[in-house]
């Protein structure tokens, strides 16, 4: 049976990798076309756009692993079905569940690779891609309104975050114990040195019942609890962060009594996505042994795409509804995967 396991697993893995290569090729072309709008601005050229596209491919690979898994499994197992090899296996007394188990042994390697991409390779490459792009374009990475940080009764808006622990246009809003605005400080430039922020060209406006008093100073040192690492986490896209980085930022949000739902959902999705790869392969087995037994390669790819698109829609809807209705992030993240697993097991049970 080890030979059979290896034979089926090899077809599933090869099919998945081929499907992933095609999907990433299409994604690379689409991303490059989008980046052409930015080519020519600042120091951002065609070479920079190509570099950006290549460095963002690991993140796309992590997200597209479930899609590639279902298409690849349908292609790999379908090839065995068309050549009647699966029929021979079934005639030898091998159950559909046993075939699914053989396919899952190949999926185990894919799940490990997907987890590695999501936790190590993709965040590192994404950080390099964004840093290089924004340095060339001289734009803010992440959000249009900059990075927002809460430090006790202070709310800090860093409008343009630059490489080298530099910030342009930093606004610091100080509130009193009642939540009323007490002072606003603006620095044209800020740099983190020796565990403190060095602010340059500073204007401080203090608000009181008597009115607003504004003072200017060329340079001041501001000691605070947060450093560049937290700024980078706050300005980065959630999908581009590793699980450890998300966990660190969630701890910061909790310490400052801020909403953590979106980041918790992103963290649990990182956990759920590799398992979704295995679930998609389980779902492909009854489709090949059942209604798709005599289907051509085009029909199998179409079926895989429909399943993957449905999974993506359900996954996105589950996440959004979970945030709106305050559902548990683990439930919102794993509900689509577990639902598709239940459907796959039911279809597998119906195959005779």
C-alpha cells in the first residue's frame, strides 16, 4: 500500500504544483499590468516593478494554495481515472476513503509548504517588496492616512513612514483624563535614536479654557514606549504580516484597549488556510470518483475553479460577517473550511 500511497500522492502534488504555477503566472501578469501605472514616478522603473511582482508572489502563493490544491487534485486524480487506473484500484478493494487518505499524504507536504510560505517566506518578501516600492516612489507604505499609534492618553499619526526609522509629518494628540483634547504637537521630521524619538521643526499647541497657545522649537526629544517595530506593524497590511507579528500587534491593541477583531481574524486565517489545502483535496476525491469520472481535463479545471471561487466567497463573507456581528475570530476563520470538509466527507460517503 505504500507504493499506492506514493503513486497517488505524487499525482496530486504534481497536479497542484502545476496549477499553482499557472495561477501565479496569471497573477504576476495582472500585478505587473497594475504596476505599470506607477512606472516612471520617482525612481520606480520597469525593473522595480518586476522586482515588486516577484517578491509579492510568495504571498499570492500562500493565498492560492487551496485553489491550486483542488484544481491539481482534480487533474492528478482525473488522469488516473481517465487511464482506468483508479478503476483498477477500486476493483482491488481500495475504498474511496483510502484513496482520499493517499491523496492527503501528498497534501501533508503541501500544507507544510503553505505554512512555511505564510509564516516565513511571504512576510519577509512582502516587507522587502513594499519597502523597495515605497522608497522608489517615496510614498507611505500601507494606508492612505498613515500609521496610527496609541500611547496611553496620546494618539500619534505618522503620515509618511520612511525607511531607516524615519517619519515625515508626525502628529501627537494629547488627551486629558476626561478624553478632552489638551494639546497637539506636529513635527515635520522624526527619527528614532537611542530609545527615543528626535523631533525636528516642532509646533506645539496647548488647548485650555483661555484659548490656544502655540510654541515652536527646532528640535526636541520625545521619550515614549513604542519604537519603529510597532510603527512598521501599524503601517503594514494585515495580510503581509507573519503570525508572530500579528500576535505581537494584537497584544499591543489589547494593552491599549483597542479593537483587535480584524487582526485576530487575519491571524486565524493564517492558521486555517493550510488546512483548507487538505480540505480541497478531500473534496476533489469524490468528484473524480463520482460525477467527474469520465470528464475531460477542461471540465475538471472548471469544476475546480467553481469550487475554489465558492470557497473564496464563503471565506470572505464569513470574515466580514464575523466582524460585523462580533463572532469569534476562530469561528469565522475556520467555519468555511469545516463546512467544505463536511461536504467533502458527505460526498465521499456517497461514493460506492
